[in-house]
């Protein structure tokens, strides 16, 4: 199972179905289902900047407080269906000079603690086992 680590509140905006693009400085050929990992680190300035950006692109809901956002584990699942180059932006969430990983079918799942890594990464065996047990119970994927 592959995962992608994303800082909060961006991870929450994705798994809640609001943000349809994840911005990266690098391109990817990866397509398919991916676990969304919420990174452990989030400064007050990063949180404030993300909320401000969300409002700027048209999000009109309420973002959970910094303290309410789960961090340091798997928080959802989504499907990456494409990678849009910087010059072909189509979503307000796609930032200039970034590649946009197009996201569909995102949803939250029960939190599972997991150490994040850069790029796409395979989750450890114990995390995979826990996620598969949830899947068998119909809780995820």
C-alpha cells in the first residue's frame, strides 16, 4: 500500500473532499489508490497560511482548529488520476509553478499512527495489517 505524506490542514481538505489537487515540485507517473498520511509537523504560520489560501480559492467552510487536526498517521484514502504540469492549471487549488496531482474519490478513514516519509512510500507491515483489518470490516477503501 502506497501513501503520500501531506501537511495539515491540506490533508484534511483533501480527505474531506474539498481539495482536488495536491501540489508538488516534482512530477509523478503514479496513478491509483493512495493512502493520505498527515505529516506530524505543522506550525501556526503554516496552518494560518493554509486556511488563508483555502479561503482565497473559494473554500467557504470551517477548517478544524490546529489542535483538532490529526497528525502523524494515515487519515484517508484517495485516487490519483493524473499529474498536471504547471502550465496547464485547471483547478483553483493548483498552485503556480507546481505539478498538480489530480485527486478523486477522497475520503477520511479512522486514524492509524504511522511515520511519514518523502515522496510516495510503502506503509510498514503493522500499519498495512491494521488497514487491511479495517477494510475487511468495511471501514475503509
